[in-house]
């Protein structure tokens, strides 16, 4: 993994974020308002779960691409 992989990942994150905000702005605001009402510990759990899912996806893709 090098800097270009990292830059691609950041670029894809911005693409997905922009796509969601441009297609569903009202729904995103509603979700953000609902998240603001949640307990901080629950938000941490959501963050850790998202982090783990992202790492697992990257690990699987890297593992599959190295084996081919």
C-alpha cells in the first residue's frame, strides 16, 4: 500500500459523501438531527463498527487481489 492507494481511498470517500449529500440532502439532515440526540457512547460504538467494517473490506480486497 502506498500513498496513491491512500489518495484513492480519500477520493472515493469524497465522491460517496458528495453523492449522498447531492441526492438526499433532506434525509441526511434528518439523520444528522437524529444522531445528535443519541448518547455519545452509542455514537462511539457506531464509529468503531464503521471503522472495523472499513478495515475488513480493505483487508478482503487486498487479500483477494494479491492472491490472483
